[in-house]
C-alpha cells in the first residue's frame, strides 16, 4: 500500500523526469541558452534528490539505482509488486520475466 509521502515523491520524480526530457529536447536545438541549461541542471538535481529519498524509504526505482553507495546488490531483496512492493518505473524485477 502506498502512503502519501510515497505518492508525493513519485509525483515529484515523474514531473522532474518530464521537465528534464523536455529541456533536453529544447537544448538540442538551443544549446547556447544558458537559462535553459541552468534550469536543466536544477531540475535534474531535484529529480536525483527525490529519487534518492524514495530509494531510501521504499527501495530502488530502477536497476541502476540498486547498489549506489551501499556496496551490496539490493534489487532482488525488495518485495515484488505482487508481494506488496512497488515497481512504478516500468523496470521489472529479476525473476518476473514470463519468457
């Protein structure tokens, strides 16, 4: 079950991801726009901070976030969605492949 903080963090992460992607497209065509570049870096920082807090409280969102700074592999140790865990990023946990 998601709590309110988990929902808030996911909303922040999703909004920041959208902005980062949008700014990336803009900067592809306007690479000299320093204001946009500054906003890109600020938004990316916000996304990383929210994702780190989410990971600390609820587990990794993506495989690439599982062992950052921990020295151990944590992806398989978190509960799968059908075990009450969450997997809202679109990346499935190992062992969930139906092939």
